C-alpha cells in the first residue's frame, strides 16, 4: 500500500498574511497614548507569551506587573541613570544617543518586568553546554507577546537599559532571578512606518543575504527572490 501524502497543514492565504503582517508591522514603540489595556486583553497577551517555546520545556519566564506610579518613576530613574552611562560609553555618538527616546515607562498603559526565574540551574536538558538557552527561551516568550500586542492594535516597547541588580532589588526578586526586560504596553497614536532607530538614522537593517550562509561561515546561501515587498526597508 502506497503511503498517502500528508494533508496540507498550511494556514489559509488570509490567515498566513495576518501572521506575516504582525511580524513586519511590529515595532519597538517608545511613544504611547496613555489609555488602558482591558484585563482580558492583557491576559491574552500573557497567554501568548506563556505559549512560547522553551528549551527542555523549562518555561523560565516570570512576569511582574508594575502598577504603582511611584514604582514606575523609580524604574524610570534607573533607566535614565543607565542611559547617561550608555551615552558616555558610545563616545562620539553620545549626543546623538541622548536625543533618542528610549522608554515610555510613565506614558504606557501597562508596564511589565520580565525576568529569568530563580533555580534555573536545575534545568540541564538543552542547557548543559548552552546555559544561555534560558534567556533565548524568554526572548521567544517576549516576541510572542509582542506579535500578539500588534495584532490587538497595541504598541509595545522593550526597555533593556538598566542595571539588572538594581531592578531586581526594587521589585523584590529572589536571589538568582534576573530581570531582562521592562515592557511598555498600550495604545499608541500610530505605529512607526519603519523601525524608529532606522527612521532616525541610527542604523539600517542589514541585507538578509549578508547574514545567511550555506555549509560554511561566509559562504553565500542560495535564497529565492522575495515574494513581495516583505523584504522592503520600510518594514521590520
């Protein structure tokens, strides 16, 4: 008996386009319009994050909602402190960096801290030689949340300019837990037409061909031509 071909498991064209639209129109937002996020919507976003892939199914992500305005202000002060130090470390680009808006902690409807859980060393599966897979897994969860937020019409910004030890102390995290992100989430007046740092001339998206190799590092891969404008510089 001949084996039967597997049924087509692709999404419909409209569903597929929606997935790619969320990917290409996602933006790291810094400008927010206040407002609020309905609890049921926030739960959907967190559920999307919690369904991210994780190495060894370790699920290393932990989320802390920052509801207190006073606590937000303290976090903003920590970010500002690191922003100045980062600017100094950039040397000749210091002034240019200081003109960039790097956070929306006091403007966004929601602020969430994302941390790696304590006790991660117990998870050996997939991490014996690559212990950083806990961070990679948490980044996947954040990306899920980001795409879901875009689908809900909400902006999200990932703030990573802070001293993790200071943020951990401020939020009462246990020893071994490590904050990796402050997420600003909420309504926006509009999404940037292209990534903000590209729009403001800080840097440009690298051509895909310069990052993809075949069989050996630096050996060009044979890629098909873009199907549409998805590779355009105005998306990302």
